[in-house]
């Protein structure tokens, strides 16, 4: 096994982009990060960790990290004990530069062996924080009609977007994660590299959906947020369907999103509007042993 680090996202995309795009839905998160690093470098101000592990010249594993966030792992390009060897190669290199890594996220085939070996190498305990599922949509199934209509957010919506960004973070993002970046709400309001959609009923905004990072053929949807008092009325489903359709109309082949498997309601809602499950993704948090 041979590990290669890359100075830029463009370099890693040139070396491993084909491998990642072959399973674009499964890799929509690392691809989205790499495209953002390439096209919008100011979003991630700290130097990233970009690496691939090769097995006889073939991609065995890709790893992407944008500090202070944790590492994101690809699907394995090898099988059996070669996965373990690829993971071990990555752990040795990454532990030398980031022993305080906060989290690791990836499909079970690579995430599970990574956290086992990381705990041995660093002495940190690994805790499964969120079990997620990645979904892909290529055709929208219209949901039942609900009152209201959608529009794109504008700069006049900035304060609302910031409030809802914070509310979503407090409710849905695991404790210990980096705080929300207010600059992101600014970008949503300006439609700057992101598309923020709002659902309005009688002039009142009741739901938010963001079309975020892009992949070569698609776009990741999220966050999705509806204030507690307006939930269970179909607004989020209607807006997610509208946002997804708008992205397809703009020429995307796919939309992607992630759900928490502990929330069966959200998983069923998205499937009813055309999202199909692709793979499971596990998020582990590392903690100092007591």
C-alpha cells in the first residue's frame, strides 16, 4: 500500500476523481468538499488533508479532511484484508499530523476498521454518534399539495436564515461539532455558491431547504429546517421536492441528501418524493479515555 498526499483539491480530483465519480452518490460528500475546495477556497480557511491510498496503482481508499472538522472516508476500492491494510496505512499517516482528530465519517466498510485502528494508535475511544443514510434522486415524485409556494431567499431574509441556521445546528448537529459559521447564512441570502429555498404561506416563511455543495453531476440538499410550530404540515416535503426539481431543471442529473436513521419519519418522507437509499454512513466521535 502506498499513501499519497495532495497539495490541492484539483490534484486529488485529477488522481482519484474518476474513482469517486464512478460511485457519485456514495461519494457525494467528499466530492462536494473537493469541488468546494477547488472553486470556493475561502469556505475552508485552514489547509486541508487530502490523501489517497493505492494498492498496486489502484485506488484503495480516499480521505478528505477540512480542519477543524474530522476525516471523511471513501468507499473501499479493494476487498477483504486489503481494506484493513489500506486503513492502517492511512491511520499511520494521519495520526502523525492530527492525533486529536475529532471525528471520522464514512461507509461501514472503511469507517469501522478505521476507528478500531485509530483507537489503538491514539488511545482514544470511538463512539458511534450518528448512523446516517445517503439518498439519491433522479426524478421527483410530487407530494400532496399544501398551502403556499416556494421562492429563493434574498438578502432581506438574512436574519431569518441566520436564526434558522443556529436553530438547526442546536437541534440536529451533534454536540462538540464546530459552531455554525454566520458567513454561510450570508451566502444563502445572496445565493452565493448555495441556493436557499423558502416556503411561504400567506407571506410568512415556514420552511427552509438549502441546495449546497455540488458534485460533477449533482447537488447535495441540506440543511432542511422547519420551525417546531409549523411541522407535520407537509411544508418540508413540498419544499424539498420543489428545490430538488429546480436543481434537476438546471441540468443536474441527481440530488443527494443524508438522513439520520434514528428519524424514521424523515426517511419515509424523502422516499415518498423520489429519494432512493444508496448507502449507510456512520459518524464516529473520538474521546479521551477517562
